C-alpha cells in the first residue's frame, strides 16, 4: 500500500526556540530513544488510529516561529491528522 502524506505549518507563540525544545526532548531519557533529532528537525512515529510517522522542522525564527510538519501513514483521514497535530503540539 502506498503511503499517504499530509503537510502543513504550525505557528507557536513567540518567543519559541525549536532548538531548545529539541534539546529537552533529546535529554529526556525515558523517551529520547524514540526520536531522531537532527540540527533543526524532529522525526518520530506515533500510534493513533494507526501508525503515523512525522517530521517537524523549524522554518521560522525565535521571534517569528513557524514549524513545518509532514505526516506519513497508510491511512490519513482528517480525524487522524487532527490527533497527530495535537500530539505534535504536545511535544
């Protein structure tokens, strides 16, 4: 089955430093092994209605934060997308 994708942008309240968030996630031992963290990017997967992989990358600044996300799954209906976006904002 071909993977479906969905992408969009999130706009955190400024000031927001994505690198600080990545640093916290990377150092939080109970879950640090669940993520791939690159310079300005977070990759992981979550189990919602099915398994959904996602990538989040900062495309803004601390003063004007913008996060670009991409979701990947065999099935991405609106309900699943909304749940995953809620999970991303939790991180």
